[in-house]
């Protein structure tokens, strides 16, 4: 993923973006991923997007979710790096899932079996 592409994806989060983190994080090492709410994109060693997902947890957050994924030997052998789009803790879970769908529609990952619908932003009243 290029820095420009990351910026486009992070831009979808709008006011919910906690901070930009446009660097790849190698999987298989302890993850410095303290975020409880985030959308993430996983790439293989050849640079193909394999999976887009999201997390909205009070504890464990993104690092815990990736550890869960990596119990699968196929994922462990094909996934190389993750890019994270950290979101504010106040981001509603429905908005986290919507952003997962929007970013997934943009990246078209190879391995996702399902992504949330890429709907317009949720309006708060």
C-alpha cells in the first residue's frame, strides 16, 4: 500500500480517525497495536490485499483480533503485514463496521468471504 492510498483510506474515517499510521506492521511479532477500534487491511508478501476487517472492543483491541486470525495456519503462512486505521474510542460500532465495508469495497481483498455494506456515513443527530 502506498502512503497516498493509505491517506485516501484514512480519509474515509473523517472525524472518527484517531491518528494516521501509514506504516506496515509485520505480523508474527508482538504487535504495538493498542487501538480498541480500528479498521485494518492485511497484505501478503507479494503486496496483495488478502483481508479487510475491523475491531470494536473494550479490551484487547486490534492486537487480540490479529492473534485470533493467526491461529489459522493458512493465514499465518500467507499474511505478512497489516495496515491499521485507528479510530476514536467514541466511534459507534455501526460506524466501525460501515468503514470496514467502505475500505473493503475500495481494496477488494482476495480472502474476505463477506464485508459489511459500503453505505453512506451514519448521520448523528
